[in-house]
């Protein structure tokens, strides 16, 4: 692992926007689903997934969901239940009430907070199907109070069965019972516009390949979408009191995700840096996914030497990493300085996988520096707010002068007159019967 | 105003995405600003705004800000101060604290809530320069605690002076003192990437023309952006107890914004519908902006007859209007049924312009049906959250089995080992010195 002395390190990764051909293909798929519904959905499922289905086979049956429990180990069910309970408990604390503010002039102002009505969760097929991500997408929506949560996931190639049983168990434990075996851009379009079988949703979330990402961008505005996640990242700021074996293991746990994942160690100690670099080499050699993790460490990994912990925090704030481990002697001395990090892990026992699977906070976290302005997925992503304004006669008469002044300065006479007509009617006793 | 009996009315408006030529032009401007900074910014300002500036003239001076107060009426200053105070008070109620959850096993989970560091507000030039919108964009950011709020607005064509003094006064009253006289796509690019004179921001908000909108979309990801507002909308649900003159005035106050604005009345009473239609004609004839309002009413206005108030609410929920006035005898009987509306106005004195200017809730509200899944601008738009995870040794040892189980089922052995290495070291007493 390379050790750099420069504090000017900058993480540069290409963001994938898709080729013009991919964009065109996705637009065409979306249009056909919008126009033809199920017929197009079944056609694309045969074409891209090699699976021939009838419309009444799209939905995963309750029997299949039940059968999935027999196809997974009881230890898995127990662990997914433990994770779901912690995730639910953490997200419960994010719930907010509608509120109102009553004024002595009789006016009432407020904010009404409501769950979205129907949310679609995309779950990729194959090796990228992570049961933990099912929990992380579904539970916040469920805690928000979303009454209808629906899942889509590609059918196993060449068969009508074969939705991954671990995914089905995670879905059931999270509380999703409406699942369709469709994937790709066609599944996103079906969620956005609806088909005869699949009712349209208000928001689509969950990761997917480039076609899924492009389709989500294409339907944005018709429905809400979550943000597109980039490759995973970890930054560890550690001093010589930390355990190099722990640091190396945590760096590798992110590196094994993806050749483009990034693992960065920032430390004021060259000796510690060298011990960590050696540990990374040693542990990497024994890792099943060493090809992936090795490429990630080589291309996007680095150990950065800094003059002080404070200078290290400065680098962290510039990187705005998805995951940040603060492994220094007194982490609370520095926590207040951390401005930009998606999730912050303190101390030697808060290994990043604790957050990936079990602690409770969401593992869908801003990547690629966007923690500067965005946040981990939470309950807020599944609610909407409406402003509420009730003005009494007294309140309106008190405010009328200012409203008309501002409206007329903006050249909006119609706005002023909507107020004036009331003032005239009410003060001249000419008010019609009013409700 | 046309009266339709169908409950199947659907509001269809084209969304403006810009021509390929406009998209290309904006991409080129953004690239040149990114590469050349001030030099390109000054060049585009001369080219598009006809204003030749030096870099040290970009920023509006404190003297200009002060002078602006002499160029506006004292009544305007008083009204803008009243509005600012109400907007600030309402948004103050949206502030949230960071929180934590301490468990008996010594673990600590939490969510850290922090303001964005630097926010840029775009204010259009010419007639679309609304002082009220300055307050509505700036104050939520300020209440969120954003320490640096910067404004950009195009220079008056052909001169170096000439930022609208009403805009400057609104900015000063809202608390913005860093203002640059640049506009268009070049201003958005300067805010996103920074130039020698303008430091880059974390989020850009505020309305603008198609070039501004395309530039915001182009830089999204480098910075956050607000959502692109569509034409204004009002839907009024009224029964025969309402005052037709009030209803007509409120419909026209939205119609006067834009030929594409939409004003819809929903009512169970045909007689009331006819009285309102007549009132709209009468008031429209006297409106200064009658050409705009008339086109809006003709093309996007309608009165919809429904069988009941409840059926009317059903239409409202399908429309998900930006502004919704509920003018029926007992509005609280129906409020709970309203699922989708950006801002809800109750009763005869809560005319929509009350919300545009003075009440306090934000007037930047989702349009075009997006109130189904999005919300008025508020303090939440200017904060970011970080998850916080501190696990004690006891908490880690208790959770280790479940974490390793889930990681291994997902094929992520490196994740499991980051936990395992700690469990082994801690239970075999081989822990290195730890911080």
C-alpha cells in the first residue's frame, strides 16, 4: 500500500453516466413499458433475463416466500432478525410529528408530515443481491409509515423460480410481501408508470447496474428516486495507539467490495503507517476476494502521512468519506472537528462491518464526496411535508398592508387584489356569507 | 372559465428540458469556467449580459448594499422586515438537534446534524427578480446555521451598476452580504467549481431561466441543487358557502404568474361554479396582467364539478397541487383526507398570497404533482446528517456472531475477518494496546 507524504491527495474517480447507446436503449424501454404495460414487461424479461413468464407469474407467491425459509440456515434467520430489530430501533428515533404553531391573533401555522403512499425497492440479482441492503431500504420506509412497499428483483436466468431465498427471507422479515420477479430498466419503468399487474409507486430506491441507474434518472420527476451510490469508501484516521491488524482488516473490508472501492489511512506516524502497510499485504494474501481487494488497494488505496491529528481531520473533511473510522487515543477530542463524513465509527471495537450489518444506522451512505451535502438514508427519505396555513380575520387584516406592499413591488397586482377584496368586504361589512 | 363535469381531468403540461443545442452550450460554459475561472466568468458576463467587468468589480460592495436602502421606499423595508421575521420564526421551529442513544452494553449510536458550510442562492435578473424569493431561499439556510450564504444575480445589461435595490435590501435583511453580479450558466458553474474570486459552495438553490436550470443539473453531484420549479398552480376546493369573489381573486393571483400557470376550482355546486366563472371574467378584465392570466385560465384553468367534497379531495390528491385552498364549511372535517398538497390554506382569510409573502411557511413548494413525494423548502434542505457508531468491547463481542453470519452469507469474508480478528485478540487476551 503506497505511503504518500502529501496532504494534497485527491480522490479522483470517474463517475459512470452510461454511453449514448445505453441511454437510448433505456429511454426506449421506458417508453414501451409506459405505452404497453405488462406486454412490454414480459417481452423485456424474456429478452434480457431469458425467462418466459405470464403476467400472473410475475408476483412471487406467499407459498414461495414461506418456502424460502426452508432454503436458508436457521442461523441466517436469527441474524437477519437481530439486524432488523436494531435497524428498526435506530430508525424509530428519527420519526417526527406534524406540528402547529397557534398565534394569539387566531392564526395557525404548521407542517404536516406524512409517509409516502407507495415505495418500490429494487434488489439486484446475482452476486450483488445483499439481504442486508433489503433491510436498509425497506425498514426506514416502513418506520416512516409507508403503507405499501413493493420489491422488484430479476428472475434467475432461464427459469421461473429462483429468486434468491436469502433476499426473500430478508424481505419477509423487513415486512415486504409484494414482490415481483422483474429487473433492469423495465422494472424501474413498471414501478414509475405502473402496468396492469404492478401499481405505480411514488419513490424508487435501491441499487442496480447502469441500466437500472439510467432508468431511475429517466423516470425522476414522475416519481422520486434515491441517489445513485458510487463505489464504497473508507477513511481511517489512526495514531500509533491503534492496532495495525484492526486497521488493515477494516481497510480490506471495504476494498473487497469493488475494484473501484477506496481505502485510505491517514496517520501522523510513519512507523505506524509502515506496520499497517505490512498488515494489509499479509491479510490481503489470505483474502478470498484478494483480486478485487488488491486492485482497489493498488488503484484507490493510500496511506497519507500528516503532521497532526488535526491536519488529518482536515483531509477527512476534504474527502468527505462514506465511512470514517477515528482510531486515536481520545476520539471525543476530535469528533467536533469532523464536518464531512457519512458515518463515523469511534474506537477500536466499532469496525466498519458493525455498521454494515448490525448496529442500526443505515448502511446506504453518501459516496464520492457528497457527504458534504447529503446524508445516510433515513426515515426523512420516505416522508413528505405539507405547509398548513389558517389565518383568522384579525390575522389577515393585520397582515394585509405588508402583503399588498410586497405584491405590488413585485408587479403582481392580482396577488394584492386577492387580499384587498377581502379587506374591503370585511371592513365595509360587505362580506358574503363565509365558511 | 370552462366547467367540466368529468372527474377524470388530468393536468398535462410539458416539462422543459432544453434543446440539445442549449444542453451543449451549457456544458461548454461549465467546462470553461471550471478550467479558466474568473477569466471565463468575465468573458461570458460580457458576452451574455453585455457588461464588461474586472474581477474586482464582481462583488457588490457594502456601499452599494447600503445605498440600496436609499433607493427603495421605507414602506417596502418595513414590509420585508415583517415578512423576514415571520419566515424566520416559522423555520426556527424546524430545527433539530443531533441525538444519541446510549445502550446498557456501552454502545452509543447517534445522528449528528450539521448545517451545510456554504450555500449559493441564484436570483434571476429583470422582472423575475422577486425580493420575497430571496427571503424564502436564504432564511431557511440561515436558520439551519449555514455560516456562509452567497448570492449571485445578473448585472443590469450594459452597465456595471444596477443590481435591483429591492433584491439588495431583501438580501441584507435576510443576512446575506456576499453578493456577486454574475448570472446565467456561468454563475452556476462559478458557484460549483469556484473561481479566483468566488469560493465554491456545497449547494445551489434559487430559480432561473432554462440555462440556469440546465447548468444546475450539469453540476449536480459536485454540489447539491434544489429541485427545478415548474409553473405555479392553485387548486381550490369550495362549496356554496364560499365567496365567489374571493375564490376568483385567488385563482387569478396564480394565473397572473405565467401563461403556463394552472388554476383549478373543484366544487360540488354547479350554481357556485357558474358564479365563480363569472367573477373570474369580471376580475380578469381589470387585471394589469390580464393577457398572461387570461392565457393561463384559458389553457390550464378549469372548474371541475364533483359529487361531493370527498370526491373533490380525491381529485386534489391526484393533482397534488402546489397550493391548495380548502374553502368549505368545516374544513377540519376534510383536512385529514388531504394526502397530496404542497401547502394547504384553510378558510376564507387564508388567501394564497398570505403564504406567498407573509405568513412564514416557505413559498418554494413542489409543483407538477411532485407534492406526492416532495416538500416545501425548509431547514432540512440545508443540513446534512452523519451517523455515529461507538461500540464497546462488550457490544462487539455480543454482536460478532450475527455480523460474521451475515457477511459470510453475502460472500464478504473480509468483512467477517475484520470482526473475527478482534474477537480472537480480545478473547484470547492478545489485544494490542488499544485506543
